[in-house]
């Protein structure tokens, strides 16, 4: 049997694939249609068939225990080509077009076939609603009319599902985009608040204290440098937020951890000096980690800032080393520490609370929640060791 190729086959195939129905799961409403078609036409076999490049695929089937057949032996290829919207083979054994029909064809036992094309709203014939029998047969006018009406309903069902899926995907996209925008605003506000507060603290100190001109120039130079770093940080965060909203991707790259930590400690320098804290970088200089640059920076920047919040006249130390299959990163401080019970809840996403720092610094509690979210995005793990009055150490574990 030679299959028929529509003159607009390229455009027709594009329409078939655009419906996104091929290889989808069985659905009751389509199964009900083939059951009804079989009963109306009084035949044992009924199919909703879609024709693509090399096969006809059955969205629903009654009386045939297969999901597809090769395109070259498909009755459907004739059914979609008929101009009057109905194609019928009364008996395949006496029809010259089917004399050479392969005995390997799963449909080879069928003697009768009738089909009406599935025509989309744009006029493309993507498949058929068809009925078949193991003996010669013929449909009357009422049965043909019913089959045509059912085929129109099948096409409408397919296109309605496509429209609903598009609306649902669009709604999910808008919801996700809104969530991302809120997240980015929270990150920007959180990351910029601390350095701005440090600059304001220095400026207030200059204006409210009688200090020498040399000390004033030194402090002015410090907050001028901090302003540059903060502006650079803000620009990076804004660019990253745009990238996340547009692409919604984790951008993995190899990062030199010593260089990353050196840059972050410069950003946090003024805050630390304001509380007389020392920042020490013990990260191995040739240690690399494949991760998302901005997410990883946010994680460390938040942990350093948090360590500084609860430390005064102390030391904040960064350390990292490589193991067989992972990188271990630690942020340690000699600050106030916390109880074991509180340490266990520190990164609990359902436990958003903020504890004032040693200088009564306020916070929203959002920073650690966002940090935990980014650690999860990067498939990392976090552990906390702390003792009241003796400081805290945060352990981060990332796969190499």
C-alpha cells in the first residue's frame, strides 16, 4: 500500500508537532469518543490517529492493541487527503490500492475502513477519526454525519487543551517572574543595606566627634572606597537580577575561591573596622569550585556580614580546602555564639526571625533564608557549630 502525501506536507507536519499531543498519555474524553464512534458505526475498531513523518500514532484506540504503525501502511494517509471529508474502503481485498498490503501490518486483518480528517482551525489535516471492521462494511448517511461531527469535536478538544496548556504555562511564567522580582528586590535591599549603614555610621562619627583633620581624611577615604565597592556590588546585583528574570538559569563557571573571598572581604572591610573586627582569609589560593558566581558570592557575603553582626573586637576567618569529592568552606567568628537549639533552626525556612547584633543592629531574618535557598540551588549542604560566648562556625559543602 502506498501512502498519500499532502501537497502542503511541510506546513502540515509543523501543525502536527505544534499541537504537542504526540505521545501524550491516554485521556478519558478521547477514549470516550472512540467508544462512541464504534457504537454509532457498529464496528469493533475505532481510532483517533495523528499522522507524522514516519508513523501514525493513536491518541485513543478501541479494538486495536497498538499505539502506532509505520506511516507507509497507514489507512490514515488516505483519509486526510479526501476533499469531501470522508474516506471509505468497503473491502480491502477487492480494492486495488491494497492488493500488496503487508501481512506484517497489524491492521492487515481489517477488511473495512472509514475515516474523517481532523482539521485544525488553521485548515491543516493532522490525522483522522476512523472506524474499521474485520469484514466488509458500509456506513449510512447518518453514521457518516455523526463521524464527521465527532471528528470536529476531537480537533476542538485537542486545540482547547493546547490553549489551556499555553495559558497555564504563561500564568506559571508570570508567577515565577513576579517571585523572582520580589526575590531580587529582597537580595538587593539586604546586600546593600549593610555597607550603606556602615558608610552612614562613619559619616555620623565624623560629624558628631571632634577629630583631627588627618583622622577625618582617613575616615573619608575609607567610606569613599566603600561607596565605590557598594556601587559595584549594586550594579552586579541588578545585572544578575535581570539575567535571572530573563533566563531563570543557574550559570555555572569555575571560580578561584581565594580571589572571590578577597573581593568580598574588601566589600565588608569598613563594616568590620567599625566594630574593630579582623578579617582573615585562609582559603587555599589555587582552589577552584564550579558554581554560580552571584549565588556563591551572596552566600559568603551574607555569612561574613552575619558573623560581623554578632562579633565585636574579634576575628572572622574564612577557610576552604578540597577533599576527594567536595569542597569544604567555613566561615568562623569569635562572637557571641548561640545555643545548640538555636543553631539547629538557623537555616530553617519556616523560622524567619532576627536577633539584634552586638551594636543592636536590626535585620529582617531574610538573609539566612535566602542563603539557604541558594545553597540548595547549588546542591550544597550547610552545618552550624556554635557555643554561647565562644563564637560560631558555618560549614558549607559543595560537590566538586
